[in-house]
C-alpha cells in the first residue's frame, strides 16, 4: 500500500488539534472508503472522493489512538485499533482506497484529513467480505 497522504485541507485540522483528540477517541473523524478510481494528492478535498455504498457499508468512527513517539527523523507515529468494513449483501463493489475526514469546529465543514489508495483495488465480492484497516499515520512538519 502506498504511503498515506495528508491533504492540504486536512493539514490545518491535524495540526490544529484533531490529533490530540485521537488519544481519547472523542472526535468527529470517520474512516471512509472511496469507489472512484483516483490517485489521491495533497490537493484533494472531501468532495473529490466518491464514497462506497455497498450493502452494510457505514463510515467508521476513528478509534482511539496511542502516540508511539518520534522516529529518528522526528516523525510522530500514531497507532489506531483495527477497524473492519463488512459487506452484508450483493451487488459487488470495487474500493480503491480510504480517507479520513472530520468536522472542523471552526468552520463546521466536513474536511478530508488524510487518504490512501490501495496498491490494487479491493473487491467486495460477496456477503461477509471483510476489509480490515489499521491506521498508522506518521505526522511531520516536513
């Protein structure tokens, strides 16, 4: 899987306090899957992602995280609990990646924070198909 991309829209949110709320799990962030065949960049905004809509799909609240500390290159690593997206009925759907969003308390707008495209598309092919995702972003000021 490629490295997660922090969007410009999300950078101020992450640095402006959203990350601190991850430790408690008390935040408005959601993990969402996208079904459009795009290659995410830092310029993506929330409306660029076409959210999946297969049977059983729901955006999942970002779970509480543990700060793993700084790497030798001063990247702050966070580890989140694994979440599972599960298909409950047909028809099938292809998923190209995920993004995390939140409601910015200053503007009340839903904004993308970071996103990641899978190395290859994931097919939700039958009821019970499960896609596990563990967020492990590293934040730096680079």
